[in-house]
């Protein structure tokens, strides 16, 4: 997979400015090869931007229509689940594959490996 990322100044001479406190229109395109070619999948998306502060986002979240702090517990739970996924389950999955010759039972290492990877995926998405 090839991913292109771009950085743009908010205001540049001869370009449309990006409003850091409002809704901005961005274009996107997706191709199916790594060649420079016409992209059949393309479109435009309007994204509301807002200032970040040490306590979170600004006074009002235009995407969800909620005040700041409304989703803090969800973000914290998401962070904890990701930490468990990548701090425990992913290393155990890797270790079970590396230590498969010393884990007793036919295919036991793979069951551990598969279960830990599955839990890692679920906790990452949750």
C-alpha cells in the first residue's frame, strides 16, 4: 500500500486559505496501483477544523455538536484498550510464535498466537 501525506501552510500566496476554526473543503483520490494514473475513486469532503488546547478541543465540536469533555471517558477507555492490546496481547502473540518449539501440545502455540492477535485487533478497533 502506498500512502501519500501532504503538509500545507494555512495561508499561502496564490492558494485558497485553510480556516483553522471553520469548515474546509478537501479533495481526495484513491488509485489501485502505484503508478501515476487517473483515479476513478475521488471526491470532496468538508472537514470542520478547530483549535486544539491543552485541555482538548475548542469550545464546541461541530462534528458531534457536543461541548468539550463529552467524549473524554471514551478516549480514555480507547487508550487503555489500545495499551493493553499493543502492550500485552501483541507481544504475547509474537512470543508464542517465536517460542513455538518449547510450547507443549500440537498447535497450542498457534491457538495462543491467533487468540492474542484477534484480541489485539478487537481492542484496537474498540
